[in-house]
C-alpha cells in the first residue's frame, strides 16, 4: 500500500528552505511587535502573516505529502478563522464533509481487516490471549490517566475563585453514567446494520469477531472465497482511505477555522488556567507514562512518530478519534504491526483506551466542584475516580462525547452545571488535546500488544 503522496518536485534541501523560513520568522517577529509591544498597526501584522503563510504553502507544495499539507492547513485555517470569522458555518461544512466521508470507511474497513486477520489464521486461542492482554493494558493505563488528572487539578486548583460566568451555551442532554451491566450489554449488537448506521464501533468489532470465528469452523474450501473477498475489500478500502485523505487538508483547515471564528479571546481570562492544567497534565502523561512504556517494550520512537503523525494531526483538528481511525489502521500496519493485531486493538481502544478523555474527565469533574466552592475530600474524589473508571468505558470515539459523561457524573455527585456550561467556551480547544492523546495512546497500545504477541516487524518493507 502506498502512502498518499502528491509530490510535484523533489524535496527541498535545508539550504533551499532557509530563505522561506527566514520570511516566516520575520512575519512572526512583526506580529510580536504589533500585538506584544503594540508598536506596529494591525494591518502590517496581517499582511506579514499572509506573506508567511504563502511561504509555508510553497514549502508544502515542494514537499508534496498530504501530512505536510495537513500541518499547513492547521495554520492557514487558524488565520482564516481569525480574519474572516463571518464564514464560520461554511468552514464547519468542510470539516463535517470530511468526517462523513471517514465514517463511510470505518465499517467495511473493520469487516475486511478483522476477517482476514482472524479467520485467515484459524488460531482462536491467540485472539483470546491478545484480547486479555489488550484489556489489561487499557485498564492500567487509563487508571493512571485518571490519577494524573486528579493530581493536576488538585495541584493548580484552577477552579478556585472562578466567578459564575453568564453563558448562552447549552449543555448536552443529561445522561446518567452507564452502569457495569449496561456497558456489557451495550457491547453486543442487536442489529448490525443499526450498529453501522449509529457508528457503534465496539458493536461492529464484536459482530466481526463472531463472524470470523464462525468462518474458522468451516472447511478452508468453504471459507476461502470469503477470505479472498475480505482481502480485496481491505485493500480497496485502504485505497479509498487514501483518496479521502486528499480532502483531509480542507477538512482539517475548516475545523480549525470554525473553532477560531467561534471562540472569543475573553473567555481565556477566567478559564485559561484550566486549559493550561489540562495540556500540562497531558504532557506529563505522555512523557511520564506513555514514553517509558514505549521504551520498556522497545518501540522504535522515531519510526512510531513517523507513522502516527498523520492520524494524530487529523484527530487533533477534527476532535474525533473515529476520523483518525482509518489512517491509523493503515499506518500502524505500515509501521510493522500485523494486520490481525491492528484490526483488533485499534477499534477496541476507541471504547476502552481513551487516555486523554479519562484524564480530562477526572480533572474537569473536580474543577466543577472547585468552581462551585464545594469541598470534595479525597475519599469522595476516589469514589468519583472509581465511577469514572466504569463510565469512561462507555464513551464513543466521537467529538464532544466526554461532555455527556461529565454532565452525568456531576449530576450523580450533586454538582451544579453552570461551571460545565462555562467550560463549553473552551471545550473545542481541550477536545483537540484529549482526542489527539486518545489516538496516540491507541496507536502505542497497538504497537505494544504487537510486541507482546511477537507480531511486529519494525524494519522497512518494500511497498506494494
């Protein structure tokens, strides 16, 4: 499988890039003079930014990869949203089109890859062993994420002294956190077509697993035609993914432009500390937990970052783990993890291994109590942590799902909802960080389970 690429000319050398980077640096300096020191008019800063963007566009054109264009779209979208905020609804259309296209891929891609990965080997015991290892890893890492979130908010006390802010934001529909039995019941589909239409990833995975196991119970001659079909379906859907990735820069740019156009800067005066607390805690989690785990399991860091960068960027911009799933499936297989492991661990992680979301929920729930001036003793916080350990397993891998869980958890512990309404003002920015962390954690979990199972080959293979 070839990586999506639109190269028009050979990559630039560092010497050739240097003049462009100098222009970008000058543009940044001019904006510092305008907004930091207030000694230049805004119009000069605006012109400088567009000149800098033109330089970045030229670099992206010369490098030619879709990943580079996506990174450019992040910056370009922010500028468009800032300069032309009136077009916010149209920017949102671009991101919604991209996510809709991605959702059309997920079910057939999972169906093809899981059938080939499991029914093609006929080793059901190894599938069970892999599932147990993955679930143990998911539970340990997400529990650590919850603890880090609690520690971070208790350290910064970002909610203390927050005034009750007037807001017109509407909270998501109140839903009680799912109980243990409800989580188990929700795992199994009653209608696979309904599961596909509603984007229930875990239910789709369960159906595919049972279907693949059933295939192993018939003779090879009987299942071979279906295996050939599933293999062809997988290859075609990966090519389909590559086609949709050509639209990714527009979807990513639109998502960022919409976010910047809608957000006012005034909200950061009161909620900036919460934003900094979240991103600081995510950085601590990545560097203090995920990185040591990766090193312990001997995951090649540079190679891992090379293949995870594109799905990570998509997740960050679209705030949807599901949107990043097809590219993550493709890239983790290219990295050297077997298709059997990739097709099982990544989609399962969308429900059981949302590291960023679980960290955010423990942090945000205590923030709500602090803002309402309600003292939560350590015992109550531990009780809430145990509750979140269960309820976070019911989060869908889609945008804003965490807010529904947060609203239900706050209601369960008698906390008011006005701080949650205030959080909505910066939730888009927080959702970017937590969703990117979800995707990073899932990709790492896939590589680790692959290493654990001895189903990795981290050497470059010739592309087909």
